[in-house]
C-alpha cells in the first residue's frame, strides 16, 4: 500500500450504530423534506418556495457529512451540487415541477452508475454489499478481495446484481419524472416518498432470490447451508433404522 497505510477494515459496525445512522439518514433525506413541504404548503406558501425549502435538509445533511469527515465524499458532493443546480434552474424557469423531477434525475444517475460500474473491478453492488456481509459470523469465507481475484462466479454475481439494481433504479427514475409532470404538485412529494421503500423492497427481494440461485451464499460459506445436509442425513439414517427394526 502507498505510504504503508493499513488496509481499511470492512467489518460491519455494531447493529445499534448502523440502525441509528440509517434512521438519521431516512429522517434527513426523506421524512424531513416531505414534512417540511406539507407544513409550508398548508401555511399557504407557494409550491416553488415550499419545495425549495424542502431541499434544504438533505443538502445540509450532505454538507455536514463533508465537513465532519474532512475528506471529499463523491456522494455528498453529488447531492449538494444536484440540489443547488435544480433549485437555481427551478427559480429561473419558475417551475416547481422541475424541483419535483430532480428526485428522478438523482435516482436515474444512481441507476446509470450501477450499470456503468459493471466494467469496474468492484461493481456498485459489491461496493454496497461488502460492508453489510463481509466478516459476519454467518459466513466462513475470508477476504472478498481474494474471492474477487480467484472466483469468476463471484465476479459475475456482482456484475449481474449491479445491472439488476441499475435497471430497477432507472425504472424508478422514469416513474418519478412522469409523476412530477403528470400529477398535481401537492400529491407528488408524498407519493414519491412512498415509492422509495417500494423500490428498495422489490429490488432487495429480487436480488436476494438471485443471490440464492446463483450460489453466492455457498461461495461465502453460509453456515446455514452446512446444517442442511446434516439434517437430511439424520432424517435418512432415522428412516433406515425404522425400516431395519420393522
């Protein structure tokens, strides 16, 4: 490694810490903007101003991340830049619908990145799944870097999963843009917020079915797979014993 720096750890953090971070992220990026918009909308504020104000919490959250981490975070920079650009364009065009469509733009760019990452050594699905799975007690496999270098099936699985997530996010993006321009403005923030968990759950279910069928959990040495043959063998022996006694 350059400069003799140790390899960063990919062990998952404690469950309470991950839970609180996830809840904080959902609150800042999803719940707060929607609630703020409807509060301002109910108070008679124009849609353009209310939607512009609703974009502030995610932008502040991304800015806070940049400041506290003291390093350039591509995701945070992307969020802040997109928020700022969409706000400026909406004010110039005096169009609240462009501010609504920005969520589709962001989701679409994420989807495009997932698909484009297929050509990289570490595809996007690998990048996001690694901190959640590597090093867990449920799996006996060692370093994912070693698996990535030595197992072609392991590489293929993450490329396919990245395409699946990318395609799903691109579909989500199209739906968001259509909603932004086809539905009443006041309906879109709430409906768009509800679409996030739906998209996430559908993609999670589909990719986990694929992981099971493609043999990912076998490659990772899932402990629950080791117990299944033993149970089957035990059942078989018990049946044989009963047959012999009979």
